[in-house]
């Protein structure tokens, strides 16, 4: 039996403390439990989660990259603000990238790719039926990621994934505005899946563009109101 290479003897853990902290703080920001502008004191979070301050700081740095928190001199860490201008810019970038990426994905999608999207759709539908807005919002990002994955454009896909991490809180805000917003998003997701199953990239591109515009328009009205 060959010997073990000592370079690979360090253990691998499935989920680190930093990963768990980032996920829990992120969830509270997206659920609006931690509100825009609210201070996130590292010592308070460390006490609450029974950890040292170092992993808390590392987790907050990850969330800073996602645009969810801001490190400010002499003020510590605060939840980043939401604004109409920021929202509009993010959605405009989505509009530039996602429709074309989805069209390419449709052209290359396999039966397995479509099945993966269908699985997420089933979970979304169940979440909507149960009135679980938070779970529906979380699955929304998974759904879009699965739609774009077959495009085989790793750099573009990575940019879109990063963009959608920044935009996630706005999407969840849009979905929480009214029950109609969730019903509309759900119906549009059915349309996107149908376009992928039909293999029609032109229809898919049009439907993705309209899907993004619908969400953007609803958020503009919310900010103006």
C-alpha cells in the first residue's frame, strides 16, 4: 500500500466556523433582521455565537465583498444601505449579461441540466405554497444559477454569480413587497423553464430580459413610494 504524502495530511472540514457565521449573519441581513445602517458590533456577535472575535471579523469581511456590510473608520461595521441608484445600476448590469448568457445556456442545455432546473422549480413552488418568502428568495438565486450553468462561459457565469450576490437583498425586497410580486416571479420562472425545455434561445433571451425589467420596475416604484 503506498505511503501517505505528508503534504496532504491536513484535515478538511466540510463547513468552517467562518462559513457558518457568514451564512447566519447574511441570512439576518437578507431577512431585514439587521437593518441598513445598523451597527454590527464584533464583540456582541462573538458573544452571541460563542466564538472569538477573529472568525467574526473574517465573516464580516466576506460579507463586505458581497456588498452587505461596510467597514467604516471610527464607526466599526454597519449594514450597508440600500438605494434606488445602487439597485438600478445592479439591475442594468444584469440586463446586459443575463439574457445573452441564458440564450447560450438554452442552446447547450442537456436533459440533466433541465432536470436540475426542474428540481429547483419544484422547491420554489413548494415554498410559495407554504408562504415561505425567505426560502423562495433563497431558491431564486439557485434557480438563476442553474439556468445559466449550461452556457459554459465560466468567466461570465462567475461575474453574474457575484452580481447576484450583491443584488440578492434587492430581489428579496421585491419579492416581499406584495403576494402578487411572488406570484408574478413564479409564473415568469415557469416561462423561463419552458423556454429552456423548448430549446428556443430567442424566446429565452426575451423572457429573461422581461423578468429582470419586471423586478426592476417594481423596486423603482417601491423606492419612489
